[in-house]
């Protein structure tokens, strides 16, 4: 019998297995043990399957795509982080950042648990196919921008180590080359920013369909716009003014902080039209 | 967003030239964007008019002095203050100042292939370069370079008069994406201004069985643009609210609320539709959105057996309990009325129950003004009931209807804005996936009969990423050259 309990159990199972995958990936990073990497990858895939089951069951139980509250959103966010990471791992054959990516997913799962609530039917405002278009675009884009931030963070750590010690050591030395990290961070942002733009545009079109205006300076709208401005600044600094390395990494961190603020802080602290998502 | 401008003697510049120069600078643009971000943040941290008026009241009570200052500056209506508009105007000036020179340089660049032959010195001055000495003939070596470039999807140009040179490029129209994206903002601004000045955003409540007419008298609230003419620009079409229905989830939250409407033109039925939250009605360029709803009890007032008032009226409040007033036409009778759909009576105590029409009743407090204000009645009247209120007044409650609140919007700027959205997405796609990269390769005779292959390249955007790409490319060229 499928019920919400099944979904919760699968969710917990996925969370535990993601955690094991994190341990495995870090063990691999430290000792370059290929068989551990295979196990970690297997665990990620198994976790993703359980996670798929958890989302699928909740979908079936509630009768709508589970992206309508903070629990569902965070769970979906983690899901796309793992999925994106596995795609990147398969295409680049590089498993060194697995521990970080799965670590982010694990944290998001923990965060989701904090927001847990039983599935509720959709309020009339959300009963539209734009819910899927708008929210999924936003989720994928924030996952991508999160990965971009991860690359920027690793770049920063590596850069600091090189400046302090004059060479790369320990775990950091095993990561992709420093310039590759910088470039990867840019590339991921260059993928995430257009998606963020599309997400805002989809939101504007939906708002025009449902509320009679495409823009209303609702706090959530405004914060998505602020985030957009920060990344627009990042890209201009990078493309036109040639910023690289540390300063770009710091901008990427500010940008991702704004992404997180847009999704969580606005719902928790500021009331507005998007507060049904809380 | 423009590149650095060659230093000119500043003294010779007039003031407008200097201002224009300031607007052309990338730094100005970034500073303006930063200010816009900060100002927008203020607007989300402080309550705003039109979004959270309760919050403004609360803030004013807690911090009276600060709120006076904030009112004066406009911090409670950030997005409609004069200084916000000035900021937007400055941003657009900067945008235009940046894209004009970029458009010019795009046009001149896109037409040309390099005219001067690439020399050893030219390549050594490029940002990215590599050189290899190989035991191949010059033409074979160049062929291999071409092969590698082709496999990387570069477009190859060969010059008849320069057999030892290859020029290749990728993403020649890359800059077009950025131009489209930036021009898109101008279109969007035009759309916003056009829509806001020539449109309206009104609100109308309609009771079941009644008509709405799209003219100034049909509305409860009017918010119109300065260039919308209330006398001539209304469409005057008419619709009837046949029925309104709300269904609830078991949790008590509304599941659906639906207005069934019939549109009339010249007295004839032309359209029937259910208007719901995500299902607007569009007629003659006017959009009608389901916005709110409530109870509309019909009350009939008799004075000395003569009917003086008989109509349903809009009550506001919650689904369980809503308030309204009635007044006799002569003005010597008025009543405060509370409507409850499910009146609960326990030990003589009256209270509101559910939102279902289980036991509808109105609780009436009636006043007579014939000889000064005097309360003449207080008590409940159930549906289909009648009560004597005293002084010859009788009130009956024959039926209860519902009203539906519609947001009625005309925004002629929307097509321009949607076009801008589309262009923006296309522009971004081109910008990020078509960056113009240029590669030159030449061969020169080297030592011991070997051939020296020199390869160099530049990118116009994202030079960092290109550096990485170029070193990969050079590696592949090297590998290909050493293959038999």
C-alpha cells in the first residue's frame, strides 16, 4: 500500500545512502582506491533510485508534482544536484568532486527534513502547468549555480593553499587543476544564469496568467531579480573586464548566497505572495 | 560595458561629452547595477505600500520617528519613488551608451577577414600561442593543423596569396547575442511604459445574477495610466455572473473557486466561460482574473408595510462570518449586519460555525435616525425569516448569494514584453554558446630542414576559458602533427 509513510522511509533511506556515498568519495579522493569509487558511484545511484521512489510515491499520494512546499522543493533540489553530478561524472570520468556534490545533496536532504510536512492539495493559485515549468527551471538552475559555487570554493581553497605553502598538498592537490576549477565555475554559471533567466521569465508569464501582472515587486520576485543582477555583474566582470580567479570566486559565492536567500530566507522571514511555499 | 576609451585630453571635452563618457564606462554600469540591487533589497526588508500595508502600520507604531523619515525618503514605496525612476533612467542611459559603440564595432568586425598576413611577430604578440618544430613539409603540416581545427568545428579561411597561413574562427556572430540581449531591455522598457501609461488595473465585484459592464461605472477600484482615456477607451462589453462556486479541501483551504460567466455583445450571448485563478477571461483586449469572493445576503426592508430596500449586497470578512451594512434610501434607517452561513446556538449563545450553508443567518444591529440615533433592534434573523424591528420597520432575509471579485486588467505592453522575453533567451543562448574565437597558424622553415608551426589565438570574451581551450587545442595540434 503506497502512502506518505513509504515516501518518508524511502527519503530517509536515500539520505543515509547519500551519506555513505560522501564517505566513499572522500575515501577515494584520499587514497585513490578505484574500487571504493565504484562503490560510491553505486551508492549514489542506489540513493537516487530510492529518492526517485520517495518523490514518486509522494507525487502519487498528493496527486501533484511535489514541488509546492519547502520540504518538496529541498528534496527536489537535492535530487537534481545528485542527478547533475552523476551526469558530470559520467561525461568527464572525474570522480574527485563527488564527495562535495553528494555532501551538498546530503545537507539539502537534512534541510528538507527540517521543513517536513504532510502533502497538501494545491491551492488554486498553484493549479497550473506553469508550476512545473517555473519551479523545475528554478530548481535546476539553482542546483547548477550551487555546483558553480562549489567549483569556486574549491578554487579559492586551492588558491589559498598555493599562496601559503607555495604548492598543492593533501586532498586539494588531487582535485582538478586550479585553472580548470576556475573555468569550470565560469562554465557552470554560464549554464545556470540563462536558466535562472528563463525561470524568472516563466514566473513572469505565469504571474501574468494568474495574477494579472507580470511583475509586482513581491519579495520573492525581487530577490530573484537581485540574484540575477549579481550574476549579471559576475558575467560582465568576467567577460568584459576579464576578472578571474579569486575575485570571480568571491562574486560567485555572493551570487549563490543570494540564490539561497531567495529560496529559503524570503519564505521564512519575509511574507509575500510566495509564502504558500513555506 | 564599453571598452576603455583611448585617452583624450580631458580639457577639450564639453560637459555633455564628459557625462556621456561617464555613462559609457563599464564601471558606471556595474556601480548602477549594485545600487539597484541594494535599493531593491531595502524594498524587500521594509514593508511596501500595495504589498504589506499592515506591516507599515506596525512599523510606524514601533518606530514612529524612523517611519516618518522612511516615509519622507519613500522607503515604503521604493519601487515607485522619483529616485528609483532616476536610477532606472540612468541604467538605461548607461545601457544605450554601451551598446551604441558595440553595435558599430560589431558591424565593422563581422564584415572583415584579416587583411594583413600573419607574421611570426604577430603570433608571438597574441595572448595565446604555441610553436612546434616538425619533420613535415610546410603544406602537410598546415593540412594537419587545418584538420585539427576542423575537428574542433572552426571555420577555416585560406588565402590564395598566403599559402603558409591558416586563419580560423568560431562564433563570428557571438557578439550578436549580447547585442540582442541588451537591445531587448529597451524593448522591454518600451513595453512596460506603454502598458502602464495606456492601460489599467481595476477591480470589480459582481454578485451572482448581476452584470458587469466594462466602463468606469462598473468598477469598485480604478487604477489607470495617464494616457488611458476613461471616456473613450473602454470597451463597454458586458458579462453576467451566472453562478459562483467554491469548493473546499478537507483541510478547509479552498480547492477551487469558479465564476461562471456569460459575455454579451449587443444583447446577444457571445461567449460562456468558467473564470478561475489560472483561467482568465480575455475579451476585447481586456483580461478578467478571478481574484476574491464572499457572501452577498439579500435583505428586504419594509417601512409601514412598504418595501423601501431590497437587494443583495457585498459582505466582506471570512467565509465563516462576513460584515456589511444596509441603509434605507431616506437615510433614517441603517443597520450593521453580520452574516454567518452556519449559525451555532448553544445555551442561548450565538456563534459562527463552518463555511457551509447549514444554518444561514444574519445578525442585525439596527438604528433609527428619525429623532437622533437610536438603536431599535439587535438580534438574529434566519434565512427566509422576517423580524419586526420596531418603529414600523420590518426586515426579511429571503436569500443569500455569493459575490465574485475580479481583477480587470488592460496592459497593451504585454506583447512587447513577451517578445523581449523571447529575444532575451535567444540572445543569452547565442552569447554563451557562440563566443568569437580566432586562430592563426603559419609555417616557417626551421632549423635542420624542419618546419616550424606557429599557432596563436584570441577570444573576445571570456579570455580565461579560452586560454584553457587553446592549450587543449595546441596539445591536439601537436599530437596530430606527430602522428604518422
